[in-house]
């Protein structure tokens, strides 16, 4: 099975992440940041990745280190779980509606990290959660997961809906990209022979 467990400890956060890329979307995420946990649950459920995240972070300062460092750890675990990427479809995309929000995500598990983020949040907060941290999470995930990731908000009025649509769209795109291609299950999807 394509799975990996990683721990990451710094002066700001203590994190463990368990991923199974061939899961059913089970999740158990506890970071101390309620809205972020809800978004991680969406990521796991809609990507069909089994994911357990534990994070003890310096929340007395703010949520930034927790959100960014969890993104780093998930990206690292994802990279390790994919191995040499034999058989994956590599590319994925999704156009996801959620009420007033419409978000498009497209990604390439290329090993070449790059984030294009065209999402404008109408508010600075969702409850107590800083909306700028949504981008921070995806920047960390892209960088440490080696993902070329484009996220575009085509429409949106409600920040909660926009953020959730972004997580779900990326999850669905990731699900497609991680699927094993039955026509090329024994090959790396690149003319270079490596990703």
C-alpha cells in the first residue's frame, strides 16, 4: 500500500501525519484549530486518502505556524507515500461548486512545486481563522509535495464556502492524479522515465 507516517518537530509545532493514498477517505485530524481540522477532513474525504493528523502548536501566538507546518508535513508524507510515482495518472483537475462559490483546481504531481493562487477572500476571518492561511497551507503543500498547483476562484461571496470549495476541489484533483492508471500501471507517467 502507498502509505507513510511522518513526524516533524520544531520549536513552534510538534506534528505527526499518517497517510494512506489507497484509502476510503477516513480522517482523524486534531490540530487545535477547529476550522482547519474541518478543511483537513474535507481534503481526506474527497481525495479518498485516509489521514490522521496530530499537531500541538504555538496557538497562543496565532494559527500560522500550525497551518503552515501541517501543510509541510502532509506534503512530505504525500511525497514519500507516492514513491517513484509508478502507475499514477499524474494530472488531475476539478471544477467544484459550493453554493455561491465556484473554484477550479488543476494539478500535476510533477515534482516541480509551483502555486498559482487566484482566490480573493471577501473577509479576513472565518470565525477566528485568518483566511490568508488557506493560501499558506496550499503553498506549503505544493512546495513539500512537489506539486504544480493552480487554484482559481471563478465566483464566490462567502469566505467559508470559498475556502471549503478550494479544499474540496484540490482534493478531487488529487484523487484523480493519484489514481493508478490501469493502462499504464507499471510505468512512470513521463517521457523522461522519472518524476
